[in-house]
């Protein structure tokens, strides 16, 4: 199949772009990852001056979530045009974004990491550290479907 990678990726709007996207404590939509091998969260910071956030990935027990626990994950930062940062293993404590504009953070967690925590849902959580508006949004991709092409609705609003 010519477009195999598109068929094996389920793309979800995790947080629509907005002027003060990461104010206070915010998170992406919650997604069910049981049918996929991993989930990737992409944070796009368009315009911002000094605003920063701490980023974590939470394994969730349901769509509320009633219980959520932070899990380890991997990420890389693209903070200057096409300059790819190193892939970094983050603990459950997460990492802090850098102040400034035009940045992308790509975060990935294996579905087995979530399952080992006893959960099948995931979300990205951001806690504002420096209060200054940042235009941004979050895209979610569910990768490597376990049962053929990814066609199911897995987002929980």
C-alpha cells in the first residue's frame, strides 16, 4: 500500500490552537490506546514570550479521569526551524518547556507503559510554570494499530 503509514496512524485533535493554550493546568483530550502500540502527542507553540509549562503524560483509568497517574515517556524538542533535538527519556515528573516562540515538542509513550500502570487511556498534561500567554495546540497520533488500519474513534471528549 502506497500510503501505509497514513493508514496505520490515527490522528486526533488533542487541543485546538488558542491564544493562551497552556494557562493554569490544562490537558489534551483523553484517548483510548488499547488498539495501538504507542501514542504521540505533538505540542506546537506558535507565539509566546516567557510562558513555560511542565509537561507530563498521564495514564488514566477512564474518560473523566477518576484516577490518573504520570508515567515515563520519551520526547524531543524542535526549537529552531528544522533542528531536531535529541530523544530524551523523561521520568514521570516530565520536563519543562523553553520560553519563546515557534517550538515543537514531540512526546511518545508506549501503550505497554500505560498497561503496566493498569490503565488503557492517556492524556498529555501541562502545568503553567511562568504565566505568560502562549499561542499553541496539541495534536495526538495513535500509532501501530494492533488490528489493521486504524479506523475507530478513540478520542473521549
